[in-house]
C-alpha cells in the first residue's frame, strides 16, 4: 500500500484528525498499513474533506476532554510513522 496520503495536499495534522476519528485505538497497536487503510477508508467517508473529520474530532474533544490530548498525540505520532515525513499544520 502506498505511503501517499489520500489527498496529496493533506498535512500530518489532517491525517491525524482522520485517524483520531477512526475506530483504531493506541491499544490496538495498529501497523502502518492498518493506519493507512483506516485513514483512506474514513477519508472517502469524509469525501476527502479534512474539515468533515475535524467536526468529528471536535465532538470527541467535547465528549472526552480528559483523553483528547493523549489521543491526538498518539494520532500525530502514528500518522508520521505510517506516512513518513509530512508537514504538520500550525
């Protein structure tokens, strides 16, 4: 499977938001291929629009503020591992 993001303009932050919104958990110890598969599938669900997944992230952040930062850090680190060196949005 390609290490290319579903949309070439996506940043690591965009991909992390998509991963954050997926069913994958840190405790699953997903492989890079599993991460890319989950991100690709959810990206299609969000119609390739990162803002659609960002709304899911906001909902989760509101529902679980105590675990948001840890999960987002995991998502950022995990997409870096799965996709390689990507830009992170400021």
